[in-house]
């Protein structure tokens, strides 16, 4: 996949929404939608390529000690989404205020964290999108370490790899494997167009029971 096609996929994904993409995955019998994540800061929708971070207890990779998630911020390209796994069971933040500022300055699109985050008021002041499964006041320092950046992570019940795609909005978070992005986007675009036509039918006075009849119920069947 070349950079040009990747950018095109991201632009197309931005024109969809998380529910349409989730419906497309259902129609294609693919996984990717995750439950239990809320938008804690920022506004609107984020969509982009994924950069992954795995946090936990244990020994960090060899080399100079680094605060968690800083490696990902420095590696991020504008528009990337940083996706963090923190399944250690330790109540410790995988993301915080200084990280938010650093990511904002790097033009990162947002963060999705499966685990606690903190300093949400600062993220709101910066209008930086943070989606997470929990909040905390506890620092990562002395509690968890960065185990890996740029490898597979598990978010909810979905394995996410660097270079995959993510979309998140007020309804939730959805991931799309890089190998599936073209067909998922095409299916989501068909769903968006169909629902736009249904909305227009309603505005023209067609009864909602007809608009949301058998054709709507069967829309996700193969």
C-alpha cells in the first residue's frame, strides 16, 4: 500500500462515521468495533492510521529510560492516532497532560487508550481528542512502563496492529485492519448513501415504518 492510497483511505474514512463503519464490518463478518470507550475530551470525529503502544509492569526495552508513550509521540506523523494497551491491572495512567501537549504539537489526531488516562481537563482545554476506558489520578511513574511501541496490541477484544485504521466519535471506537480497508470503506459508503436517501424520504413525508421496513432490516445481510 503506497502513501498516496493510505492518505485517500483516511480522507474517505473521515467522511464516514463510527456506526456506518461498524455496520460495514457486520455486513462483511469482520471484527473491529469495541465497547466501553468514551470520548473524554475533544470534539468531532477522528480517523487515521494507527500507531500502537503497549504498557504494563516489568522491564522496559534496553536503553535510556523513557516516560510511557513518548516514543510513539516522537514517531507519529500528522494525522496518526496513538492506540494504547494498558491491561496491567495497576491503576496507573497510560496518558496525561504533558503527553497531550506533545501530541497536539505533533498534530496527532487523537488517542485511544484501553486503560486509565488522566489530566482530562488539560486535554479539554487543548481540544485534543482522548477516548479511553477509564480515568485515574495515579501517575504511571513507578507503577508501569512502556513495554513496546509499534507492535500488536489488544483493544477490547480486537487485535490492532500498527498501520491499521481507526475511527472514533461520540458513538464509540472502531478499528479496521489495513488489509480490509478498501472493502470496508466501500461498504460503509454504500450504507451512508442508503441512510442519506432514507433521511430524504422522511423529509418528503414518507412514513417512518415504510422507510425503516424490510429493506432497512435486511441492509446488512450479504
